[in-house]
C-alpha cells in the first residue's frame, strides 16, 4: 500500500475521504483492492481522536482516502469490493438514505472546537451519538448492516459525486 504507514493522525489534505470502516484490517483490504485497480489511496485512523477528544469508543474511525478526481471510480470499485466480500459488509459504513459511503461517527464536526462541548455533553448522556452522512446530512443510530446497501445495487448518480469537505 502506498500511504498506510503514515502516522495515524496524518490526515492527507490532498485526498478526500471515500469510506469509513470499523477496523483497520478491512480498510487495508479495501485500500489494497483499490490500488490494484490503479487508484492512489491512504488510510487515516481517527480512533485516538474519537477516544481522547470525543470520549467515545471508536467506530467508523478508519478512513480510506482517494484523490477527488478518482472518487466516482473509487465508489464503483468499493461497491464491487462489497459484492466480492459480503462478510466484510458489516464493517463498511454507508448511508441508509442516499447510499453514500461518506459517513462520520459521532455526528459532530471535526472542524471547530466549540462542538466539543456538545460532544462531551453527549458522552454524558444528554443525547445519543449517531452516524452522520456528509452527503445528505441524515443521521441514524450506529448499527451494522448484514447485507449490501440496496442503493448500491443500482447506479444513483449523486452517490458518485464527492461530498462537501
């Protein structure tokens, strides 16, 4: 793999997040698959951020990143990867509303420190932590799918457009 040996918090700003995974091993398998398809990838693990800043058990914490120009092809390849490896589907997050792989957990912004107070209140039980889709902005309780997202079985054009950063 090209960039997976970089420090865990070295988020590549020249690449965009393609998908979120629960485990590094699944992310590495996906990254290897994408690289065999000719796409540059990097892996970013925000587990420490989730643990020590958001005070939450890491989930959807390992991100596979790709170049923005390759996003459409990477989504296509990731859907192929899901179909070829159905046992790994529970470890790959996708939005139940729009099918996007652009999922974050917990649903709080990573851009501003003011949201940390809200996150800390959530950790104390003020309100539940949820998954968040950067594409359609829907939220849902964290849970694992056991089947391929039905939206991945048909081509939905919007799913292949990169989400906002």
